[in-house]
């Protein structure tokens, strides 16, 4: 049974102004946007640094993605800390740790393997402080304000990522990769100081988490593994996670094929960049319009159509269209990404109150990991004989099938199973037999 919006506020439509008026959210939102800019700058610059040192395209690609996959292991092994330690210390420590890592890469000439190891180790902690930040957002905003808060984070995240990539290219050209890494370190340091100075000193119990030391109940690792197991064994939570993971992973695979598609079709130089920008532009427009203009229940009813809209235009790549048609198809596909707004309150309602931080960390780390796997799978399909256009079309078909799977459990039509008065829903009681 799927949870739905609370009847008393189920169709109240919040505004972005109301969301930004909340001081705690405004602080977390602004520092997160700056940190995403720093992430994009650091990832791009580190990839350039590795390529210039080795001349290996493979190692350069590994450097670009090395911070993604370890996040899943960090969430599984350390995720419970997001609910068990004071949030200000966790978030400040996370930004400080990434600042230190960027400075280390900028100032110390290490072997490539050691540099990759530093990035991988730091990424293990990323789900912990991101989970703590997401839990604070969920506690600061209620009802539709929470959904619009997630919408604002999506919009700002996409914009900050594009800006960070552009800044990385300009910084590397102007001051070199190592100094550019130092710039990213300064941005991380600014985020850490802002959180340390402006976020109140809250204990876990003050914001909905579980008070206590990380070593209680058998240790952080055991608690993290047990918590992740409870979340993933619950059919409701598992379905909602998969619904948010699968379309994103498949479209990430499409993004990974755009350069090759443009090359195969002999598009003019630079057009691949235009095509790559169409998806995030569509995402920005979709989140803005769906988040601002539609009421909560309408968004929840439109989840399946929007997922289908994400996939259907991609099937058109089977005909290997030209630049103009390809751009329009990618814009439409990006617009469908707004489907996620219709799942946000359903997902939050399905979570136990004392496990929200770990759940948000697991949601984010699982998404990042699958976004790293998606391009590999579609690249393999393209190399196996389908061609890039055919592989993109296969991804679109898989997204449409995902929409059909979501339709079988009608999330917006089923009665709610958890309420704010009964947050500790027994996630282990549902059978683990089907996703």
C-alpha cells in the first residue's frame, strides 16, 4: 500500500517565496548550490590533471567518476551516522573534509593511484553529511513546501553544475588545473564556515534523529547495515527508491552517448555541447513549471505520464534524427524529469522518523552509483551492434517500461500507511518478494 499526501494539506500549493523565507532551508540551499559548483569544478579539473599527467583517456574517465560509486558503500556502512550525530558538526565536517582533499590534490604531487584513493575515500563520507542536510530540510519544511524545496534544490543543482563545468574549463585555461583545484577548496571552505557560524547547534533528537553516540547499538557499521536492510526490505520504500533511480540512470546513460552520437552523425564541431545542454535545460523548465503551477495531488497523478514523457522522445533516436529534431527530443525528455516532484512527499511519508537521514543518503548514493553504471551499459549495447541511436532508443523504451511498472502500484491512489503521529512504520513487515 502506498502512502499519499495528508488529507488536511493534501492539495495546498506552496510558493517558492514561502520556501525561501525559512532561514534554515535558505542556508542549506545556498551552501549546497555553492558546493555543487565546487564539485563540478573539482571533478572536471581533477580529470584534466590526471589526463595531463598520464595521457590516458581511461584514467581520465576513472578520475571523473571515482567519486560516485564509493558513495553507495559509504551509505551502507556509515549511513546511520546521519541520524545519530549532531547535524551541524556532520555538515561542517563534510565540507571541511572535501576542502582538505581538494587542497591536498592541489598542493601535493602524489602518484595517480594515491590521488584516486583520496577522492574515493572522501566520497565514502559524502552520503552521511548529505543525508544529515536532507533530513534538516525535511524537518524545516512541511507539506507542499517540502516538495518545492526539493524542486528548488533540483533547479539550483542543475544550474550550479552547468556553471561549475564552465568555470572549470575557464579556470584550467587561465590558471592551470592545480590552482583551479585550490579555487574549489576555497568554495568548500566558505560552505563549511557558513554552516558552522549560521546553523544552530542542534542535537539529533532536536531535528527528528536518534540521539546517542555512533557506537551505540553495536556500532555505526552494524547500525548502518541494519538500517539499510530495513529500508530496502520494505516494499513501499524500495519501490519509491527504484522509481527515482531507474529513469535517472537510463537517461544518464543517454548523456554518455551524446558525444559519440554527434560524431557518428557528423554534426558540426560544438553541436554535441548544445545537445548535452538540452537535457538539463528541459529539467530546469520542467521542475519550475510543474513545481510552481500544479497542485500537489495533480503532480502525484502525473508521475506516470511524466516518466513516460522522459522515455518516449528518446525512442525517436532509432531514426537517427538530425541536430534540430535531436535537440527537441532531448528537451522533451528532460522536461519529464519533473516526475520526481510527485514522489517526494510519498517517499518522506514512507520513512521512519529516526531513519530519515540514512534513507536520504541511500537514495542519493544509489542514484549516483547507477548514473555511473548507466553509461557503461548503454555504451556496451552500442558497441554490440545497435549503434548509438539504437542504444538511446533502447534506453527510452526501458524508461517507458518503468512508467508501466509504476502504473501497476498507482502511488497517488492508494491509502496512506504512515502518518506523522505514527512515523516508525515497520519497514520489515512487508514481504521482500517484489520490487
